[in-house]
């Protein structure tokens, strides 16, 4: 499964992070 982790960095600190998956159905099934 392809995925990406995206960070928003401000003043040298991570202020937000997002995890994005190409196959959300498989991801949802794994965590349910």
C-alpha cells in the first residue's frame, strides 16, 4: 500500500502531521 506522511513545520517544530494512504479501504479494514 502506498502512503505519504506530510508535515507542517513552523519555527523548526512540527505543528501538524497528516498520513495519507492510497487504499483507504484496506487501511480502514486493518484498524477496525
